[in-house]
C-alpha cells in the first residue's frame, strides 16, 4: 500500500462534526463514525467510487459484501424485500446490532460494489445516536465496514481508528467508546428459513447456522458471485469468442479504467454486463500493483475459479 498521505482530523461527534462528515461524504470520501458495535468506515452506498475508497483505505484483501446502514425500517424496505420472518426480526431488534441479508430490490441506486455483485443486500438500522444523526442528516444509505486496516482488530475507540487508518482517511468522528465492541449478528432471510451467517450481540434461537462456502455477508471467506461464462485473466487481447474487459493501456470492449479506485468501482457492474453479452467467454486485462489492485486480482481469481 502507498504511504499514508491524507491529513486525518479527529473531531467531536457533535452537530458541527456531523455537518463536516456530511460534507466529506458528499465529496465521495469515507469517514469513520461510531456505532453501537464498532467504529465503521462509512461512505455513500450509492456512489461506487466512494465505496471503492473504503477498500483502498482498508487495504481490504477481497471484495466481501458490505453492510448498508439506513435510518429506519421504512428506508430499509425501499432497498430490500422483507418476508414475514425478516420483518418480525427487524421490528424486534432495530435499531440495534442486527444485520439482515435480504433479496435486493432493483433500481435502488445502491452500487454493485456494496453487494459484491450479489442479488442480496446486507442491511442494518444502527442504534448509536451519532450514526443515526449522520444517516438522518446525510439522507442516503451508508456502506460501512469496520474502520480498521484489513487484518487489524476492529476499533472500539477513535484512537483505535487513528492508529490503524491515520493518513488514509480524512475524518474520524469521536463519539467515545462503543457500547457492544463486537460486530453485529448477521441473519439471512431470503425465503428458505433463517440462517445465521455471523454470531454477534443478538441471539436469534430459530436461526440455523449456515453451511457451505457461499459468501453472502461480511465475515465469510470463500466463494463470491462469479459470471456464468468462463473467465480468463491477464489477457492483453481477446480471442474471437471472448469479450475483453480492459484496464490501463489495454482498452478492451469494456473498460475498467486506468486507476485502481475506478476499476474497483466498475468491477461488478462490468462483470454483469460482460456476462449478459453475446460473447461466449470473458477475458480481463492485467491489474498490476499492490494494495487495492491486489484485492481486485483476488476477486477476479475467485470469479475465474473452476466451478465445482
């Protein structure tokens, strides 16, 4: 990862701090904010470039889905399809440290990079007054994984965030120590019963622990969304039956861009577009570099892995 270069402010999470955070969010940059679980690194969930900057700041090694935070159940229902079980859980535990993985509604504006290209969305209504004030004031959903460099311990104080991300982000809202100190419980409610994807502060007795290697939410590690068509990596030219996704000097039929943030922002939407094309196969240009490019390459390797 490149050497830290951003001046990082730590300011009180008061009304002025919330206003400052909203200004930075509107500029497409992430900010660190307390929740009742851990500090989150929040960005506008409708802005793919802003969300890609979360990955860049964290040095995240892969593109797991991110949790989308909204102000209330009404806002959540605009983004996801709730069945009766999901709605009962939401009414019982929201606001609070429960994340629900639900079928994603079409046309919501949520960036594909937030959901890692999946047809589901991980969504939560947080209880912390600072995060709630930020959501209310900003007026848009916020994607927010934990505010720490990838592989580091999740932060429960502003000082923890600074120790991990100073120089990589512009703002930390200091709201004091987090109450729970452990990430939210994640439950999938996609029509086949309740499945426990991650343990956390809330116990849902009727949820059955998920089996298999399908990634649906943060905290899972193996396979991701992959296109139906065969995917070839490190291609500089396309063969006759391939659509080429370009990067850098390789233009291709579709183009990721010439920098890692742009490439991360476009990755999932272009994979979907290529998968829906008339081409029989997909090829992707080399993505050189360290840090965020490593995460992009990791994601592409997973997408290109042979199907079981």
